[in-house]
């Protein structure tokens, strides 16, 4: 099953951009996943178990920083290939 996950990451610290960029860079390192980023969130597309394993591992790593907040939306469809009108 292919899924799409929309992730918003909020490190609650003054210098919040470096942890966000680091999180996104780590996601890009996974083969088999498509990662797209815009100004509001990061989207990850791929097979369910591959995506969930990757984001679970990387969120856990990001929790090494105190007070990190993640908001996830997950859908059991590949929205990467949805045609925009």
C-alpha cells in the first residue's frame, strides 16, 4: 500500500531552522521514498512500511532535542501524482 504523509516539525527553540533542515536532509537519504518540501510542511510518499519506518526513526532522532513538536497527516493514497487543475 502506498501512502502520503504530511509532516510539520516545530523545534521549540530559538534556532529552529537548522533542526528542520537536518530532519528533511535525513529523510532525503532514504531510497524508495519521495520527499517534497514547501514553506509549510514536508510530504513523504512511498510504501507504507518504508515510510513509517523512516519517519519513526527520524522523529525519534529529532526528539534528542528538547521540546520538539511533530504534526502528521497520513493518507492511504499516493497524492504525489494527483493532477492539479
